[in-house]
C-alpha cells in the first residue's frame, strides 16, 4: 500500500504540512480515506447458503477485520449459493476478474469442482488470486442424536450389506467435498462408493436441516458446522477425519482411524481475490491478513468456532494449492470421479 508523502498545499507551508501529513498507522494498518486501496466497501462472498463452513468463515473474517480496525472501509458478507460454489466461480472468473473489492472464501471444493467428472466447473483456483489460508477443519460423519447407529462401523456394515439403503447428504454437489467426506470411510471399508445414495444441498446448514428433519440418515460435513448441534444434544458425531482426536467439544468423538478406518481428510479454508487483482490490492491484503491472524481477536474467534489456526500467506498458499490439486486428482481417480 502506498504511503503519501507530504505535499505542499496552497497557503502557508506550516498549514499544509499539518493538513497533509497522512500516514499509515504502523501497528494496525489503518489509514485515512483517499490514500489508496481500498476506497470502497469490500464484499466477502460465501458461495453457499447460510450456515456451514464458508458462511461462518466469511462472517468471522469480516467481523474481526472490522473489530480490529484493520480495514477502514465497510465489509459486507454475501451468500451466493449454487453447485457447491461452481455457480459463483463462473460469475467471478468471467464477470469480476478485475474487481479488487470482491473477495470470497473457499476450501477444497475450488479444486475438486474443477477436477471432478460430474458437475465439472471449468474454473478453479488458477482463475483467482489466492490471498491466504486462514484455518483448517476436519470432516465429520454425523447422525441424529436418536439414530440407531452408535459408531462408524455400524453404519459401514449396514452400507456394505446394501449400499443404497441409507441416504447420505451433504452441503455440496456430487463429487464435491461433503460427498467425498461422506463416502471416503465406505470406500476405505471396501464398499463401492458409486452405489451409495447421496443427496446434495446448498450449504452445510441445509444438510443439517435435512438430517434433523428425517430426510437423510447420515451427513458428511465439516466438524465446526455441527459443533452447536452437538452441544445442544441434537446430533451424534460418529467420526472425525483427523489424524488425531480433537480437543474441546469433540474430545469424546473418536477419529475414523481410531475405529480402524483409514479415512483422513483435512478441510483448509482460505480467502481469494480476482484473477486480475492489482498488485497494490494483493499487497494490501497480504499485509492486512498477516496482521489479522496475529491478533488476539482472531485467535479467540478461531477457538470459538472450533477451527484450528493454520495460516499461509499468498505465495505459500498458492504453492500449497498446487500440491493439493495433485492429491485431489489421485483421490478422485481412485473413486472413479475424475473428469
């Protein structure tokens, strides 16, 4: 972000220096309006309905940026659901490619949607400017609190007998993240994943509603989005796709690995800008997000949401996405879902 040097204004030099000495605040990144990017309100898009990981991440990100005064312009969150993020990506890549004032949050689906066969999106992370990874979360296999299934293996045994008997659901399209979370344990258990009945919803919130309403037997989703339902006693989490058992509200939930199922899946979440984002805007967000993740307010928010803080700056994030792309391609190929 450019700093403004002192400018000699009309009138007395002393008055001009007093009036025109606009400087960035060293510790917060705050600056007076009119001194460069951003000059307009910032929109942060969650490419899903309300509820679920993207929505929570977009709102937490915007809220803490405002609370810490790291961004002087207003921040608003917009929900743009459709196709597990694919509908928004098509609009963003083609109509907002140079819109510095619109950011969005995403996670593995930005890669999965671009590589999968069914419902494929021609646009992926290479049609964006990756700005930062903020957090990591894990997948969760979830049933209603009064479900007859008490553990992951009891579900898998039922599915092994008849793969179409149970309805699995998630907040993303077939072949996308929630689908992969839902079927990965069954695949590792020797069940043909293509025979499992999966129903997609626009966002984790809708998938949880379907579960609680009896329209789904099991959902695969991100652990953080079911935290409050678990605390309220409305759901039972059968397994977490982490390498090790989580702490806090999930301390009593076994991992899939603990139950003898080698199903591990990490859900990173990050912030992206448009493909043709200006260098000034990119540098601004690199600096600002770096300050955000170090703030006590952000650390508290991450803990409150049940996430784990895992920050990567723009360059690190871009490199990581390239590595993730290879891993997702291998998984989709194994499941017969690659394009």
